[in-house]
């Protein structure tokens, strides 16, 4: 351990007997940088986090795109506590518990036709792995087991499992980890600064990029391809909004060739873009879609894959006693996660949160786009309550400018904003008030004004 991390054991505001920072190998974090200058969150309520020293920080990123109902909502906390005290765990392999069935029923009712089954897991990464496996196995049970290829997209983020990084297109998340799943190809990403800069909502330019799928299919032959997987709006890569007509084209082409279309809705699911699910907003119906995060407002790890009518049924063949799909997790439909999700769905319904982003979208869009012309801002993108402000990278240090903006926002403006590369991403909890949107944008404006 070096002197810096030793010193960080006594983080500002923490008691002398506070835990050392070193043993925690932090995920997706510059560990040495963080441990030299820790940023700790100790408590949360509604739209805010509180630091250990009691500073109140406005959460402009819903935790990590997940706390859609706002922090520490009492009905959700109560439901979790109740479940913890009455059914701590129950296996869902060969056994069941009522909350799991109740939740599945609520979820398929929320999605509506044509979705009639859900498969539970514990994260977005697991949801993606589960969806890819459902796709492969579905083709196989129908006698098309030669369909083994997947098509993802550049800049796609599908979590960190081997399946997810294989179909994903974020180079930094792939390059250290070998050769990935075989037989995966990628579409181009859809963002283009020249053609799309400062688009509001869906860019007009770019639908033709979906036609590339025809070339990829021709190259491999449709009979070898199981599924195409994309995020309806790419989140992690910095809010890349699909061009008008693009998702429709992907749907037409996949349908024509018998290829499943999987939407990864881990971020866009549960109200982020103004409808319960992103596909509903775009009017493009996938065959499978993955969710996590907002399913229980980030309170207990949970993910779910939704399957279109006919997919589950295709598996229900062979001997009665045969396991139809050899896949699942110990914690699939964990009672605490189910209880949290049921209470979260009540909050979403009672407060109209799954359509609130549509009502706030115009205000959010106008506020965000008022940053056009601010020094170093090269693009602004938005849809629903997802937004991104892209900064010109410093020539010698890509990523440094957005990181500095993040630090200044946190320490000087009491504002939590997410950054990836030189992109600042915003996704406030869906309970955000218009005045708080203004505060977020004002905070960002003054941060950028104080930076070179
Ligand atoms: N798919 C998508 C579309 C995601 O956004 C995952 C899968 C993986 O989910 P889990 O629960 O395994 O993390 C995600 C997660 C960021 C950020 O700041 C985004 C995610 C996770 C962490 C950070 O962009 N997305
Ligand atoms: N369930 C939940 C949790 C909801 O948020 C909504 C609406 O957004 C619905 C169901 C559907 O309700 P309605 O039929 O009123 O649109």
C-alpha cells in the first residue's frame, strides 16, 4: 500500500475507526485515483444523496440509471423489510413462492401484448446472458440449431458477462478479455457529429445505417444468425438516440430473415423515456427484451427478460418431467427483490412515474439545450429523461475534461453527474421536479464556465 491510499483510510468526515479503503477492489473505477480522493455517499432520500460529513447532493443520475422512484421510498423499504422478516429466501428451482408469480403477472400486464412470460435474474448482465441463451435454445428447439451467431453494435453496452461483452461494442470493456464468444458480428454505431449535432430527440439522419444489417446477413447467411441485440437508446456509451426510422428498419430486416430481435432495455425500461418500456415509445416490438435497474428502483439486485408469445411455448415439449430450459440463478426471483419490485410498481402506478418522463421531456430538453454555445460543448442529446452533454476532449488527455466537470459538480455544486469518456450523462430519478432540472443544468453551466 502506498502513502496515498494509507492516508485515504481516514477519509474526510469519517471517524478514525472508519474502514480502510484498500481492500475493496472497486468496479469500473480508477481505484488509485479514487482512494487518493474518495467521494463517499452515506445516505439518501428522494432526489438527494448525503455525504458522510452531511453535505446534500442532488442526484442527477438516479444512482446508476436505476433509482427511478427516488431514494429510500418508504413503501419500498417497508416491503423489503417485511419480506426479509417473513420469507428470507426460497428456491425457485423446482419450488416456488407467491411473490414471484405475482410479480411475473404484474410485469406481463405492464408490458402488454405480445409479451406473456418473464425470466428472472439478478442484474442486467445476467438478463443479457439469459436472453442470448433463450435465443439460441429457441432456435434449437424449433429445429434450427445452426442459428448460433449474434449481431451486436459498436458502442453497445450489454453488461460484463462474456455474452454481453461479446455482443457489446465498447472496446475498453473487451480488449483485456480474449477472443469472446465466437460468431459475433457488429453493426455500426449510429452517432454522427456532423449530421446529428444538437438534435433534439431522435436525429433525422441515420436510418440507412440499419441497412448494413442486410450486408452482414448476406455475408454469414441468415440461416446461421440467431439474434440481433441493441439498446433502443444506447445509454452507457453516452446517450445515442436512434435515428428516426432506424429501429423500424432493424425490425423489418430481422423479421424477414427469421432472426430474433432483442432490445436491451436495462436503462430504457421502467419509464426512463416516457413509457413503461422503450419499445412502446418507438412503436417497435422486439421478440425479447431485457430489464434490470428500474425494475425495483435499484433497491435489490434484480433483472428480468420478457419473451414474446410463442417463445416459451416452443420450449414446452418433450417428456413432462424434462427441464425445458437448463438455465437459472440461485437468486432468480429472490423474495426481497420481488417484494421490492411489487412495491415499486405500486409507487410507479400511484405517482404516474412511468409516463412522467414524457411530461418533463420538453422542459428537460430546453434546459439541456440552453448549454449550446457554452465553452467546449460539442453536442447535446436527449430523449425522455436521458440526456448527454458531450465535451471536446483535451488534445493530450481524452476523458480528463468530463472527469474534472464531474469532480467540480460534486464538490463545488453539490451535484452528482455521470461521465463516460468526455460525455456527461444525465438521468435523474423520475420524481425530479422542473426546478431541480434547472438546478442541474445551472450547476453544469457554472462548472463548465470555470473550466478550460
Ligand atoms: N445492458 C444495458 C443496456 C446496461 O445499461 C447492463 C446491460 C448491465 O447491467 P448490470 O446490472 O449487470 O450492471 C447495463 C448496465 C453507466 C453505467 O454509467 C451503465 C450501466 C451499468 C453501470 C454504469 O453508463 N448499465
Ligand atoms: N402498472 C404500473 C406500475 C403502471 O405504472 C401503469 C401505468 O403507467 C400501469 C400498470 C398501467 O396503468 P394504466 O392502465 O392506467 O395505463
